[in-house]
């Protein structure tokens, strides 16, 4: 059930009404669990048992770890990573189509990739690590709610258990921040429907072999448009998730902070997909030793963590290369970025931001073209003069119109003065976003991060 469908809107309204009925107050957790199970099962009912098994297995490991020690924490983590490896990475070792002769094994091996498995596995691991450290147990229903809470179930944000569990309590409709929730929802749907969906029509020419019919200059333009698209798409999803969660009394972490103004790759990862960056730092980079064991070990940890982060996004060489390249860049800049930060020059800062944006945009090619040979061909074509006589396929005026909101959000909106007249026109501005979303929404396209 897509966030952008009318059926989802009806689902949210129905869940909201039931959730805040006076005689349901003590049952709110169960209402949210039932709603989340319905939401997930609506698209993949055959995989609901897997979701239940993952949650019950994690809760069982949590209970045993509280009673019998950390060995059960490790067992729970291995259990979750095993689920992720089987469903997401089995085809790295097994070539489809699969026919083993066993009805059960054939059924299991041919199950589709569960939507959002990367996200709910990370939530499960957060439970197993965070709660025992706090000496806190949890009921199976609390674990269910944390893992399958429908606003974050499919594509995050990844909420760490230590931040979510204290919020599990009875909610009152009088305390719902409707204005804040509405702002997040309007922003989310605007960036997804107006920006990302319209840009998707243009960046479809990046697909193989379509990009071979595009002029060299347009190939460069497309990688920047895809940068704007993937940001608008994922920022849009995360904003919708934040708004929905607020309606039900829960606050999720903000996932983006103007990443394209970053002056280093490290800063980019402090601003892009913040919940994933925090998870990788807290549950992988620091346990590996972080920066505590000398430069060589630090560089290894950075590259390894980012490589694993790349594979988390997808079981393919392109995703691995994408992650490793970010890790290598983090390692390289670590020795000199502090010196650059000490130079107080606006011109230098602008150049640094432009270079980082260029690098990040070029590496997004691996996301758009997960087949490595296609990505390599696109890279090569960026530096080869094209003699194609086809007319331009990218309308630059429309490209600017659909990219402009991302640019304004990064550079102009944060600099607006906090004055009365600005606050007075804010409702009008959000109203204009609603009108533009309705009038100029692009063709329907799935959220990019649904595939992860």
C-alpha cells in the first residue's frame, strides 16, 4: 500500500479514528499493531508469517539475554542477520531459477524479497543491543509495535530502541501537534509527487541502454537531476513518516539536514540518511574499534563499515563499490579536512561544497544502475564526446522547475528571517505547495528506498 495512494489515506483515517476512541485508550498499542500488520500484509500477505517470526524470535532472544546472559543477544543478532542474508543475498550464491525438487525449499527460495527487511532487521538488532544495556525488558507487544510501526516499517527512519520505547504510553488526541504533523505531510507529499515523480520521468533516460541515445552534456545533467530526485524522494518519504507518526503520538528522528551543502564526505553522512549513519556508527563502527586503535585501523573500519552499508542497500557489486568508494573518501579526507575547516574563506567553502556535490552525484550512478557493467559504461560515456544527432530529451526549464524546491530548501529557506511577516505567509506557502502538488504531480512511481 503506497503512501501516495488514496487507499492509504483511507487506511490512515480509519486507524486514526479507532486509535483515539475513548474506550480504546488502553488498547492503543494493539490497534497500532493490527493496523501495521494490515498495512504490511496488504501488499505481501504471504510474508506476514516471516515478519511475525522475526519479531517473536527477537523478543525471545531479548528475554533469554536478560535472564541468561549476552550469548543470547549474539544469538538473536545472528538470527536476524541470517534472515537478512537468506532473503537479500541468497542469489549471490544461488543462480535462479531454482528448482530443488523439494516443495518446501522451492517455496522458501522463491519467496520475493520482503519489503523493508533491511529496516526491520536493523530495528531488531537495536532492541537486542540497547535494552539489555539499560537493564530493561519489554513485552512482546512493545517489541511488535517498535518493529512494525507502519510509518517507519518499509523505509525508516531507523529509530533506535533507546529512543522509541520510552514513548510507548497512552496517547491523547489533545496532545497531537497537528500543525507540525501537517507541515511534515505537506512537505513530504510535495517533494515526492511534484519533485521526485516528475524528475523520475527525465532520469529514466539514465537506464541502460537508453543513456546511449543521450548527448554527453545531457548525461552530466541527468546525474545532477538524479541527485535532486533521490533526495526529494527519500526526504519526501521520511517527512511523511514523521508526520504520520506524530498523528499517533510518536516522534521519529529527522533523517535529513540539507546534505548537499556539505563541505566533506564526513559532513555529508552527518546530514544524509542520518538514522542509518547513526546506526552504522553506534552498532558497527564503534564496536569495531572506531578511531581508538590508530590511523590504519580507523581507515579499515571506515572502509569496512561503508562497504557493509553499501551491501545493506543491495546484493550487488554496484552497491558494494558505492559503499567502498564512500569509505575510501572518508579515509582519505580524514587526514586533512580539519585543516580545511580552519580556513575561514567563503570561496573555499563554496568550492568544497561544489566538489562534494559533484562526487556524491557521480556515485549515485551506482544506485540508478545497479548492474555494474551499465554503471561503468555510463561513467565512461561522461568523458567521451557524443556525436549523437538525436534532439535533446531533457527540457531544461522543466528540470529547473522540479529541482528548484530542493535548491531553495538547501540555500534560501533556512536563511529566511524569523519575522512576523514570514510567519504570516507560512500558511499561504504551504497552501501553495498543496495546490502545486495536486496540479502538477508527476506519474506514479515507487519510493526508491522501497527496494531496500
